[in-house]
C-alpha cells in the first residue's frame, strides 16, 4: 500500500469515527428531533461519516461489478444529501441574517 492510500484510509477513517462519536453523543444528549437545526446536525454528521466509511472500504478492497455499482449509488446518495444540507444551511443563514436586519441594528 502506497502513502497516498494510507493517508486516505487514515483521514477518512478518522472522519468516520469522529462523525460516529458526534452522532452517538448528540443522539443521547440533545433533543435533536425537536428542532430543524438538530435534524440538520444529525443528518450532516451521518452523511459525512458515511462518506468517510465509503472511502475506507473502497480504498481497502478492490471492488468491481455489482458491489461496486451499489457502493457508487450509495456514495451518490450521500453526496446528494450533503448538497441538500448545504442548501439548507444557506437558507438558515439567510433567514437568520434577514431576521437580524429586521430587528434593527445589532448592539456592538
């Protein structure tokens, strides 16, 4: 295994583990189901963790055929989820900033 594959596996594995730790902790400790921000954070954490895990699996195992096709479809779904979450984050920021300007100037 060359250095670039080792770096890819290590960093992607770390991202997957950190995402799993976040999701497990947030699931247990926060009332995430009751707010849009909570749903956003849980979905984003799970999607990033899934992408990290996908990268580890694909890098470690030389896959082709039907299995590779299924994994690529899962990855595409995860990427669409991340894209949707970024659109949602943009909307949340715009809404929050719009509300701030409606309330008048913010104190400094």
